[in-house]
């Protein structure tokens, strides 16, 4: 496996290869803003820090905590009905 360097700039093709995802998946991640990137000359450039952020286990913990908080709020609202 190749090492992702935080200060290296990657193309979408390089990002696909590093993350082992399809072209449509990378497009979807960029469109939804899950991977932040800069568009230069009609092509996206992605900083290595962003890729490391996506792969971080801490990010997954934050997402789960956020989901559970939202879910409990919805359950409370429904139970009031």
C-alpha cells in the first residue's frame, strides 16, 4: 500500500488508486463535500491531509456520535406525539 503524505497534492485518479474506490465514488464524495478539494483548470486537486482525515478512525467515532445524537432527538420528538 502506498503511503499518503499530508502535504502532497493528489489528482482524482491518484486518490482513487490510494483509496481503492471507483471513479463514480470519488465523484460522489467530491460532490457531497466529503472530500474537500480545489478545482484547478477543470480538474480537482486533493490535499493528502484530506485523505488522511477521511481515513481517520476519530472521524468515524464523531460521525457515529453525531448520528446517535440526531437519532435520540428524533425519537424524543416522535414520542411526544
